[in-house]
């Protein structure tokens, strides 16, 4: 018993000494990339303090009421806050590889549900981007077996886009597909490849159509259609109409274009997007009917004369409480 315990004690001492001899492994390492984040946060705070010093405290006190929900790609080059130069409280965001929406993805469904039912967003923006790595990977040959866990996860996620590439009838995609038919060594296409750009656009359309088909959106549209004249005149107003838009971003020049596939409640004029239209958007969701001239999409950047996100939130919260009889 004593011999066993003594042997065990010697083993523990040796292990501790062994770790002590490898202190260089724990030596502090410089990480300048982290310092850049610190500097960036400092610039952000300074800008807020100079331009709108009460914005963050107002949003904290009143909560958020963003007019937009944004579904975009996880790509680090497609940061929605930067691209739109939008203030905090403007965009309620969901991002994943290749800006996909699926009825089986509980994360995306939860974001849409909360955005519509709780936050009262007016617009859902699905924005993909040319040069998307997820879409490119769906065109390239899949990795050879055995596939590691990381590659397996990516391949599973982009499988719907690969199916879209294999079945689309859009001419640019058909041309690309036929040019690589039978090959097992297909590499990711260059960003300017027409079929690649077309697949990016078609993938956006799929997500727009999928969101429009959710029970959350369909029930919301049904509730709008079923409102009586008295309910529409009720204090605080009726529930907001929600419009779903499909846009594409060019990572090379920062330009955003509209795919002209916006969806809205039946009988409600769809506001025109303020961005120029993509020349070719031939397949997928039917283009929206010509909207009323007076309807416009709200600007993403707050001007000096517009209401701040905090003010919009406060008004919405008050209206909601009045409708519920609790204010």
C-alpha cells in the first residue's frame, strides 16, 4: 500500500516538473490583430459620442425596434453595418454561409419569427454577394473521401446550392454546367464567371421564396388581410406590412443591386428598392408588380431629420402597450 502510494506521488511530482520544464509553451504571445479590434472599438465609441451621444443609452433603455431584418453571408467582406453605414438599432441580423434560409434551420426560423412577431420589422433583406465562397464550393467538385468533419459540415450545408446548380435552367448556369460535365476535378470558378454570378442570384431568390412561404409570414399576411376597418383605425395602427427583398452585393466595388423579386402582402403596393436593378434576373421568384410611386424603402442610414432607432422603438413599444391595454 505504502509502496503504491509512494510510486504514485513520484509520478505526480514528475508530471509537475515536466510541465515546469515546458513553461515556454505558456509564454505570452503578441497578437496585434486583437489590438486592432481594441483600436476599432475606441473609434466606434468616439464616433458615437461625437454624432449621437445618447444613442446607445436610449437603445438600452427603450429596447430595439429595427425597421430591417437582414439575412446575409458570413463572409467577412460583407458586413452589413459597414456596407450600409447603419447605426446600431437599424438591422436585426442573421448571417450564414451563402445567405441560405431553410425551413429545417431552427436558427434562421427563430430570427425571422422574432423579427416579424416581436420587433415589427418592415423589411426583410436577403443579400448575397458575387464571389461567394459557399456558392463557388457548390460548383466545384466535392472533396474526395475520406471527408473530415470540417469539410463534411460545409458540404452538407451547401448541398441545396449544389442541387440548384445541377437543376437550374438559367442559360448562364446551363452553359457553365455543360462546360464541366463529366469532370471530377472542377475547381471553384473565378468571380467574373457568368454562371457563377447567375447562381449567386438564383440562390438569393431561393431564400426570398423560402422566407415568403413560412407560416410566420403567411400568417402575418393573413392577419393583415383580415383586419376590420375599425381595427385599422385603432390607436397605434394595424400591424406593419412586411416586405421581403432580394439584393446582391459586389465585393469588388461595393455596389448593391436589386433582383426585382420583392414580395409583400396581397393587395399592398411593394415599395421600390432604391438600388439599380440587375440586368439579368430571369429565374426564380416572379418579379414584383410595378409598385405605387409614393411607396419607398426607408433609408438605412439615419439622417439628422429622421427618427433615431431609439425613438422609433419607444413609439412602437407605447403603441403595443396601448393595443394590449397595458399603457
